[in-house]
């Protein structure tokens, strides 16, 4: 069956993936309308789902509030619109008039449907885009809006797409909430009638929510049941609105912006929304997550096939007390542990002695690095490691040469106070001169100092978000800022193909598929406490793969929480993602250094499974019994099991852990003990874990398939 086909009888467009179908049509009014989204359909089956238009049930109901591919404002529509248009004369609304359609198949293994429309009265063009691929069930959708007239338009809402779900008696909504140092807290709640809005008004993706939702009937489990999900690829302010109506209709619309702002559209201007991708899975939340992980590795990350190096970061060891001699000493210790990437955090530049000064003056401090960063980079490279540094290009301290020279470069509203957070202000990246300035010093810094890796941070949200130099700047900046941010990163990577970048915003404040399409990994949270990280990593993994999840081993008591857990436990939690170290190695004992080196070596043997394998969540984090995460190679020949148990409670049964998706009849050898395990026993009866006694116990089990006949 082709990826995209059209019924000659009903005009239904049928999009077909490996396991799912998505169907839509243009109704008699000219509006694009949803038909189906779920298990695979034939063309005839999709045709059978077309419901003829009937009379409105009453004069109060209007057009069904859920069901259009991009619900517009106007007419008898009373649900949340995906597209709102405001004209200079104060008139609003949009009326669909089909103009053209085409199917693009120039990229092997994929197909793209484009449906073009215009407003019946005004010269505003809208193109709906759908992309499907042979190797994923994820469907990408986005919208292109073109102002072909001579008047300025305002779009109070310009969503990427609206997803409609099958009518059911009720739905459950899964999403994450949080705050700084407590991101990705998973919630699963019954979806009430009405509208639920998840949003960020902060100019960044935010710590407090993330732009994705999952929906199910309330009966799905980790391993069973249909799940519908949608993920927005955008790194600025965003809004997802999920609606459930009393007649059983449910849908979600999502895109850029937030209440009170609009997308300006000047004459001749075009706005392309970010991708709002959707996925249907019938294998529970676990299968949905694995599908998103595979999609992200295959079609989002620029270098997903690489093995991410084990890094060391200097922050917890030195804070702002950074100099060449101290960093060289730390680097030598890190190299002895087997670290492959050494990263100097904040404090290496300008007058940076605290968070009160120096941001914006991006030259190495001459008193701490008299010959620049070159000698340190050379020393790190000589130790066999790559060299990285921390940067925060979007921020400035008022106490800096940059701000004293360019006070107009920050987001501000004339006459209003410029509110400082963390003693800093936000540079207006929507301005081309600011973005060009950032690219200039970044590319020079990377080239001049032999830098291989950037930890790109952003440590505050927007405030006084104004751009007074532009007539529509107060609205335009919200999308232009992100577009220019993306452009700076893209140009920087084009200048330096070897450069790798970690996205960070005071922890997990900017993690989304938009920024991940141009970076290599994400700092998930400033909270490195291994106990809290189990919960954070559980929520993070609902959509994002372990291949992007940076996780550090830091010292105890933890600087944030005061918790003390064994070094082994801290390593095993961090080994569930991209292993890094962040403690003060000068205070580690010889025993700790030896244990750490052994665990680093162990991770190197299994990181291909963590970073490229299929992930299975076996149990809830911090439950009474053991919780585990399984990583299975695509060919099922190898797996890693990381298991954790908090303080054991007397009388709690010690249950075995049942593994997932192993081929029947296979045998596996434990690489440490040599014990042979049968796949049927592992999946149906379970593996009894050899956990140490005491609080916060953990283990790592690496199994390799025994060849048939051996």
C-alpha cells in the first residue's frame, strides 16, 4: 500500500505507516476534516468511516468543535481555534476554499501531502503539510501561512495542527509538570469535559511543562492498550489545548505562542509553524515511548549514531573559582577515571567571579588564563580527552562591558523596570545584529581554542519582553527569537562540523524536538540527586530517548537535597543515560577513584545498548519493590538491565523482574557470572536480582545471547 493514497469515490486521503492509518477529507464546505486515526485501514475501510453531513442538532451547537484538521475562528465554530486571524479593520475569521493539492515523493522512504487553501474573501493562503515515513508510525504535521495581500495581519493563534481522536466514553491525559530541579514529574489524570491548556509563557520550553501529551481510554498500561500522543517541536513559548466534549469528541491543538501574543504577518510574508507530530500505538505507554525514541534517533538528532562520550564537568568541584592550574589538575584526575570529554563550566571568562558580573564579555579571564584557553585545551587533548566549555550566549549581566555598550540589546519596555533574575537580563536574539554578534564570538572562540563541545545554557525566563525598535516587535520577538537562536546554532555547526552541543536551560528548561534537531544531548535537571533522578528520568523517558539524557554522578551529601546514597547507586542511575561525572575528584578517596574507574569501564561496555537500544520501563520509580530499566539491542542479541531498590521494608515480597520482548527459545549468558538464562524464564517467570543488602541497592546485569548450537 502506498504511503499516501486518495479514494476516487469519497476523496478521502489515506496516510499509511507500518502499523497505523490516518484519514482525512475535504467536506462539502471546503474545510479539511478528520476521518480516522488508529489501526491500519484499507481505502474501502476508510471510505466506510465517512459520515455524511447532517443537520445541526440545535441552534446552540454549531459546527462540531472537534473534527477539523485545523479548526478556524469564524462561522458557527465554538471550540478552541487552531487558527485565528485579525485584520486591520477589526474583522476576524477564515473561510476555507480549496485551491490545490500535491503529493511529494522526492525523498526515498517518505511521502508528503500538501493541501492548499485560501480564504474565500481575503488573500490569506494556508497550506497543510503531512509527512509519513516507511520506518516510523510518527506522522509529522505543520502549516504554512502566506499573506498575499497588502495589509498587515495578526494571528492570535497560529497552531501547527489539530489531532482528533476516536469517540470514546472517556480519556485519560498523560503529561509532565515540574519546576526548576524537579522537572518531568509524570501525571496521568482523567480528562474532564472542557478544555485543558498546557503552556509555557516564559519564552523557553520551560521546567514546568513540556510540549507533549498522551491520551488513552484510561485502561492502557505500560505494555498494553491503545495510546495516542502528540509532540510539538518548538523551543519558545507554546500552548497545547486538549478538549473533551459531552458527545464523546476529543482532540488536541498545539503550536507556538501564548495568550496575549500574536504572530504578525506582513504583506508578502510567510510563516511556517513548527512540526506537531502525532503517533498512535497499540502497545501501551512503553511502545509509544519506544516509537518516539526511535523516531528521535532516526529523524531528529543530527548525530544519533555516535557514541556519546563520558564527560566530566567542573562546576561542583570549583564553582566560579576557575583557573588554568586547577582545571589541569582536575583534568588529570578525570582522565585516570576513563573520562573522554572534559568540560569547564561557568567562571572562565571576563570578570566572572560570581553570577553578578561578566556575562556578555566572552573572552578568557586574563588573570586566570593568561594565554587564553589554548594551553588548557592542549593539555586536555594530550590526556586523550575532548575539550568543552560552558556558554550562555543569550544572557548579559548589567555589570558587563557588553551591557554598558549596548543597553538597547536586551528585551525591554521603555520606561519600565528591567527586572533582573539571577542578576542577568535576556539579550534580544530576535534582533539580527544581536544574533550575528553571538555567532561571531562563538565561532571565533571554538576555532581559536580548539573547543569540541559547548554546554549551551540559559538561566532565566523572559521578562519585560519588548522590542521597541520594531512596530510589531512586542509580538514578533516571540517567534523571531527562536528562529534566530536556531539559525545561530545551525551556522555554528556548519562552521565546525566536529562541534557537539548540549542544550541546557538551568537544567531541563529547554528540552524539545526543535532544539534536539540541532544539538546532541540535553541537560535534564540541575538536580543530580540519584534518588530524585529516578523520578525525573522516568518522566523524561516518556518521549525522549536515553541517547540525549545527560546524567551525572556527583558527590554526597547532594548539594541540593542533602541525600547520601552509595557511589554504586549513583553510577547505576546515571548509567541509564549519557554517563557523566560532576563531583570534586580532588576529594575522592583512592577506593572511590578505583570503584569509579571500574564503573566507567563497565559503562563503556554497555553504552551502545543504553544509547541505541530499545528501552523498557519495568516498574514505577521508588516503589516498594525493585524498579528496573531494560535496554535491548535491536537484534535482541544483547541486553542491559539496571535495577534499583530503596530502603527494603520488612515483609515486602522479593519479586523477580520479568524482562520484555526476548525471542522464544533463546539463551543468554551473564557476562559477569557466566550464568545461562533462558528467554522464556526471563520473560514469563522473571529474573531474581542479586541486590546488595541495605539502603539504596542497585545492580547492572549484562546478558549476551548464546549462539544456537553452542
